[in-house]
């Protein structure tokens, strides 16, 4: 619990300070800068083994090397019994490397207005913390409130968990995403489709969006490629929308039974 409290204070300070080394903060948007290597991790969903493999490949002795920014796209919890271990190691990684670890919010870390199923994270906390589990849960969820909804490396990558708001008009809507639950819903729940336009998502939240939406949004934000997670991929990644959209999925195995997990590593 002390680690979660420490992280929450750190994230509050980030919002107030603005400049955080390899990125600077504008509300719910993190703008990436001054990086020589960018590593982007997709859904983990309690897969502690994959989390450890990825971070071990990037970090040296628990430290993110100089010039490297490690970006997580969300969905750290649920669907995996080791979710508490993933959260603990994630929080420890961020507190040890505050300026080189960037945490985005996934739909499984979303606000209470956008509930998810399954949400088995509380059950796994019960096994570990017993009577203290509810307090731990509340503190962890309060940390998620300070995770960002989008990250932008101008001229290069636009990173979100689900997808862009399909009717986005400018960066201000991303900066102030917390003020509009419909914007938040799309950022956390949207998925790509091959057809143009948008249609309501079969998930019951968000939309399916076409390549025309991706093209338009990338032009607005000043990026070339949209990087997102939210959907399992058998190979761990999938490229769509004429190469303008990449899905990264880092969890392996049950309940998705994908052969591979992947992460994006750009130098």
C-alpha cells in the first residue's frame, strides 16, 4: 500500500510539474520528447511472465537505460491471477524510473462509469491481502485515475489503448478528456475495422472505426502511425489501415490462446 501511495503522489506531482524528462504533460495527454529508443507494451492482463520478460529485455538492474522511454498502453489487470504482482512490479518500475516510464490507462483501469467484465482483480487481491484487500483495491484504483489517456510523439506515433475519438477536432479534446466521458469511452474501447466510417462496437461500448478515421485523426494530431492495444493478436501484433495502425498485444496464452505476445521497440 505504501508503494501505491508513493506512486499516486508521484503522478500528482507529474501533473503539476508538467515536464517529466522524456515527456511533458498536458492534462490527460503526454507529449514524448528527447528519446533515442521507444518501447511500447500492449495489454498484460496479469501475465507476470511476459511482463518480466519484456522489462528484463529493456531494463538493466531494474533501471530503464538513459535515453529510453518505456510506454505501457494499459490493461494491466484482470483475466490473470498474477494481476497483483504485475501491478506491484509496474508501480515499482514507475517509482524507480519516473521520467522514463509512461503509463496509459486501459479500459480495465477505467473510471467507474465504464465498468468491465470480467473484473477479477478484487478477487486476486482478497487471496493476498484478506481483510485489507478493499483498502488496497481503492488505493490502486485511485492511482489509475492519474494515468494518461493518450501519448503523442509528434511527427511519428499517436498512442492510445483502444482508439481515437472518431469525431476528434483537436488536441484540446485529448488534453481535457477527463471532462467528457464519451471521449474517454472511445479512447479506451474503440477498435479498428476494414470498412470506412464508424459503427457501434459489438463490445457494447465505443465504436469500430475505419481507415478514413485513422487517416483524419493522424493528420489532426500530427503523427504518422496510430499505436494501440485492446485486441488479442495471434502473432502479438497486427498492422491495419494501410500501415497507419498497429495493434500491440503483450499477453500470451489463456484466455486468448494467442501464440505470441509482442512489444514495439523503436530506435
